[in-house]
């Protein structure tokens, strides 16, 4: 079977998508696309690629029903450059293959992440893992301090290297704002999981912007799968049993029955539902009627 070539993905190959102040995401290569997903799925269900409409319906059906293995047949390889603290979060997604620049082998470059002033927010009071919406009045001064520290650390690092200290130990004091680079290869199923977690509003801004750049690549490689991801994963809001019961009560014109923090979380979810809801009712795509 011939290699699948997707023109939109070909156009993105080797293009650096700038991220943060000095980082980027670059699609190095891809294998497969929507066509590969339907070919793989039809090994289960019989017959190959059909019309655009049938293929699209099949892809939606698969994702809606958690039949995820056909999505593992599509693979994307990225070259990305990010601050080490972003890499620390990123690398938690274990279903991937990576190769990172070596600070033992090479002298690390004098490249540090310097946050933009408008991202310098105060500590959130209701989420220990997040920043608030409130911008700090003294942001510029704090940024100057960060840059000052970075310069000092790097000057000492260079000094230690000049004195003959091994690179592998000289790097030990470099801060996590230092940029690193890697090749990162992931199948589409796991990439969509990654995107769902890291494009979420609860993810840290600095990794969210990388996820958004990678999402552009995923969308180019497999546009139907990406559309299904938006409809059935990103556009979904998970409700607990108590929240489902509260929603049913509300639909019956009754009070939700929730109060305090559970009510606040439920209301936030309702708000997300409203925000994600398309202005017109989306087309319902019928997939094949199959059983596992
Ligand atoms: C907003 C946010 C905040 C977070 N905060 C923290 C934090 O404070 N501290 C922290 O440590 N982590 C934190 N994480 C990381 C999080 O706990 C997960 O490790 C990360 O999201 C990767 O998810 P995953 O394990 O599903 O992905 P992957 O590692 O890609 O794994 C995919 C799936 O494969 C399976 N799998 C993979 N490896 C194994 C294994 N070794 N054993 C069993 N099953 C496996 C699991 O089913 C898993 O769900 C945070 C993540 C997010 C998005």
C-alpha cells in the first residue's frame, strides 16, 4: 500500500511554529492520516476507504465509542524547543519516544525563558497549582531580576567550563528556565490525550501554547480525526454521578440540590458546556452499527 501523503501536513513539514519567547514546535515527519485510521478500522469491520462522508462518520463513531486503536496507526514526529520546566511536565506523558539534547555532551546554550509581562500574575487563591487573573503591578522589575539571575548563573557556568570542569557537573546549577530541545514522537491516540490535558484551561500557560502548536500539526495530518476530537473529547464535559443527578433535577425544573464547593464546580462545568456549545446544533454522524 502506498505511503499516505496529506498535502496540508506536507506544507507544514519543517516549518518552525514559534512558541514563547525563544521556543518552537516543528513537524519533522508524519505517518498516516485520516485514511490510515479508516483503513485500520475497516480491518475490524470489513472493506477499505469509502466516501468522504462515510469515512468521516466512521472516525466520529470510533472516537465517540473509545475505539482508539486505529488512531495509534498515525504517528507524528516533532522537533520542539522549550524551557526545562515545560519539558518536565511534557515528559510525564509516557506513551511517546523522545531524544533530548545532552548537557553532558554539549555546552548548553545561553537561552533562558523570560516571561512576558502580561503573563506575570499573582498566585491563585482557590487553586494552589495556578496563577490568578490579576496582573502584578511590579512585573517589569521581577522580570529584570529573573534576567539578572539567569545572566549570573550562565556566567558562572561558563567560568566553570573554562576552568576545565566537566560539562555534566557544571550544568548542575543551571535553572529550569533554560531552554532544552528534543525530538518527540507520538501516535495520534496518545497525542490527542496529551492535547486534551495540556490545552485545557487548567494546564499551565507555558505548556498550553506548545500543545496549541502541536494541535495545528495534528489537525493538518488528520483533519477528520481532529474534528472528531473537538466534538467528542475537547467539547465534552465529564459529570460525576451527583452532577448528572443535579442536571436531571434542573431539567425537571427543580433546584440542583448541590451547595458549597460541589455547586461551584458544577456551575463551572455548566459554564464550560455553554462556552463549548456550537451556535447551531451539530450534524449527528452515524457510524457503522457494530459490536466488539
Ligand atoms: C493539569 C495537570 C496537573 C498535573 N499535576 C501533576 C502533579 O502535581 N504531580 C505529578 O506528578 N503529575 C502531575 N500531572 C501529570 C499527570 O498525573 C499525568 O502523569 C500526566 O497527565 C500524563 O498522563 P497519563 O499518565 O495518562 O499519560 P501517559 O503517560 O502518556 O500514559 C497514557 C496511559 O498509558 C497507561 N500507562 C502509561 N504508563 C504506565 C505505567 N507505567 N503503568 C501503568 N499504566 C501506564 C495509563 O493508562 C495512562 O493513562 C499533572 C497533569 C496535568 C494535566
